[in-house]
C-alpha cells in the first residue's frame, strides 16, 4: 500500500516519546511561612536588679593606725596613741553632706592625745594652705600654713618651732613625722618633741 506524502510528514513531526507528568510541579507550596513571633514581653529578658551597695568594713582600733611621740629635755616621755576619728579630721575624706557641719577651708587635723602628751597639728586658716597631697610644714609662731599645740598635763609648750612632714596623704591614710621644740610654760625649760604618725581614714564617705 502506498502511503500518501502528507501522512508521512505527519508521522515525522509527531513526538517519539511523552514526558512523564509530575504532579509536584503543580502543587509548589512556595516559600515557607515565617514562624509566628513571640510576644515582646516574653522575648525580652527582664533587666537584672542593680547590685547592692557594698558596705565598708568597720576597722578595729588596731587597724586605724597609731601616733608615736617622744619628748626629751625638761620632760622626758614616750607615748603611743591609737587612730580613729578623735585622732584625725580630714575634710578631703568627707562627702559633701558630711562637710556641712564644718566651717572654714579644706584641710586636716592630726591629734595624738594621750595621758602624758597632747599634740595637735591644726590648720592656720589660710586658703589652700593644707592641700590634699604630701607637704612639709614649717612651724613658726604666727606664720606658716599649719599650727601646732603641745600640752604636758597642765603645762604648755610655748613658742613652738620646727617641722611636720606629711609624707603620705590619700583617701586611705595620712602619715608623716614631726620634729619641734619650745619652752615649757609654766616652769621654763626647753622640750623637744619628735615622733611619727600613720592614721587610717576612719570610715568617712570618701575613704578607700
């Protein structure tokens, strides 16, 4: 049988194979939906409470330092006294509210008071005369940046002169040496007083 030319052309153009149908292409789900976000209250971590203020350790009398004095001449004595608030008063160690009851300029006092000798280094009243740093103070009657008072019982050391050398001064302690002399009143006679002190900041607001 003879095949018409037109039918032959149709056979040549017909596909020789069929592509397998893939249903998954019709059901493409697209990009995955994002997970629902958690509520703001549950996603944020609660802020931690501020740390409690550290309470400063109360120092024992032995930890507050000492003052050692030796007198020679008309009165010969040796004495050691403890530190503490009665031994030193330093405005630089105080917070503003602690200074409200004070008068005058910034400065400090050193008191070495015992049964035999009472020694005090006090401000002369000059502004900036007693800075918050080591300094050697020349003690002369009526002049200088600091004054000294010395008592031996009911007798006073008059016309005191010499030096008090503050060798260390910070928020932890004040330390130094002294070398002064004067005339005993009443009774006369010269007395020389030497010594050293190292007094720890006794719990004021700016102590370290």
